[in-house]
């Protein structure tokens, strides 16, 4: 009695069948440390602004330009980084972006005037903006489908570690002297050293390698992950291990048009709305919270202490999001955290006592960062390999436009009072929550 031959599994299927291994853990930590360093840089800006307002006697408009210059760079970096990662690979773009923003951050510590600082913050943004969507794309292409969303939320949770590090530096370093902000930014140069390690140790995406005909490299990476899982006799590849050079694939224009074909149009439109609204409210609020507290009469040290406590609530926010995203699904989790962010923003805007500021600030931090975790988990899943980094990068880039506008809008909105300012943030969260409900849910499904 003959048995029908079994079709060898593809490399992607072999990867998807693996449990979470030490190899996955190394990739998660390797990507996550870069993510944390990014967050530390962004977080430091909020503390630096508070000191520069006093030391350089800058007004809110000038402070807004310092913050927005970085976000302008992030918008350009995210869109170009995604396109580049789909063309030359995820790993190399990831390492280069760390190097760019690390060196520029260190150079910012030497800035002697407002104009120079604005230029350097723009360069920092170029690297930072490209790194985040590329890192989430790379991790999503290795994570087992059944826990992929949870893994990406854990990756995003490194943001909390970086932001807490920034809050600690802001609390312990920035107020110590007139040059405290310079020392804080100098610490941000660490990513430049880390970039060299990243480039040599992180694997390239198997799906990307196969799309470029680099089958030998793809097979080597798959076997490394199988060995980490204890698979003694890896299956032969579904196709030859001989390299078959192919063209560079779709052009940049073709990839951008691909985001708007009928199969992706609703997801792209909804995704861009969510990214825009979340960026507006998050950066509008959290970049300005220390400065707003100082303007409300709290000392620099006390306002930084409040901000540190508020920031700690990010960690449980990520933890709950990581659980819910596989239990409930992507869009339900995202919409729920966004709705919670809207309520928290209104409450924080009307807080009048220290306990209210801390409690409602922690609620805002908890909900907003839980939403960020779900958003980063959802974004790369919505597109096939050829478009994945482009789709994630452009969604992030559209969001960064809002992060440019938000810091510039805060001084104007504050003229009408803090309650109105945070009510505007709440309205953006509500719009994002509604748009999230129109996204596709890829929970448990393999990536294309």
C-alpha cells in the first residue's frame, strides 16, 4: 500500500511551527534595547525643554520648535526607512538608524544655541523615525503566529524601560547643574556604540531573504532557529538552497500604490487615522507634561518626580495589552485602550490636586502605552512581505506629522486652559478608537 508523498514545508512554515526559543529571545532583546534607547532619547527631550525654558529663557513657541524638529525628522525617517528596508533588508537599516540618531544625540549635548539644537534634533529624528517600524517589522517576521501579537507588545514594552530611564536621568541629572541637560543628552549617544553590535548579531528576515533569492542565507537562519528549538534533523527546504538572484523587486512607487489596492485600502486608511490621532495626543501630552507642571507652580525637581511616577504606569499597561491582544484580538484591544486614554485625558485635564494629577496621569500612561503596544503589533501584520516595512513606515510617518503639529499646538490651546487642551487630546483618542474597529485582525494567522 503506497503512501502519498508529503510536500516539504516552506521555510516560513518551519519558522511558524517553532515555539518561542532562545534565538527568538535574543532577537527580541537585541531589537528591544534599541527600542528602549530610542524611547530614552524622546523622553529626555521633555526634561531638557523644561530646563532650557529657564536657562535659555525660551518661550513656549521656541520650545515647540525644538520638539517638532525631531518629529519632522521622524516623519521623513519613517517613510524613507520603510521603503529602504523593503529594498535592502531590515537588519542593515535598523543598525544604520541607531548609529545616526545616537551620534546626533551626543552632538546635541554640545549645542551652543537654539538654531543648532533644532538642526541636530531634526537629524536625531531621521534615525529614530526609521528605526521603530523597521524593528517591529523584523520581529513580526520571526515571531510564532500564535503569540506574535504578544511578542510585539513585549518589544514595544521596551519603550517603557527607555522612558523610565529618561525620567530617572531627568530627575537625577538634569536639575543638578546648568549643564545637566547636556549631560543627559550625552548619555543618549550610547546607541551609536550599540549599533555596531546590532549589525553583526541580529539575523535578517527569512521572508525578505527569500524574496531576494538569497536561499542559502535564509536556510542558515531557519536552521539556527530550529537548532535553538532542539530540532535535531531540520526538514529540507521546500525549494533549492542555491541562490537565485532576482531583481530588487517593486519600485518605491509601486510599493506605495500597493498600499492602496482594494485588498489593503481599508486597512491603510484606518491605520493612518489611528497613527495620526494617537501621535497627536501622546506627544502633545507627554512631551509637555513636565513643562506644564512647572508652569502650574511645581518646582523642576517635583514636576520631574511626578513625571517619573506617571511613567511607571506604562509597564502594567503593556502587560495587560500583551495578554488581551491574544485573548481578545488586535482591534478590540486597541480600541479599548484608546477609549480608556480618552477618559483618562479628560480626567487629567481637570485634575487640581497632587493625588489627582498622579492618579489620572498614571491612568493616561497605562492606557496610552497599552494602545501603543497593540498598534505596533497590528501594523506590520496587515501587509505582505514586499510591502510590510513600507506599510509600517508610512503609517508611522503619517503619525509623525501629527507629532510635529501637536507640540506647536499646545501653547495655543493652553491659552484656553489645561482642561480644553486635554479634552482635545481625548477627542483625538476617540477618533482613533473608532478607526481601529475597521482594521483587519490577523490574530494567529501566518504572515504573507
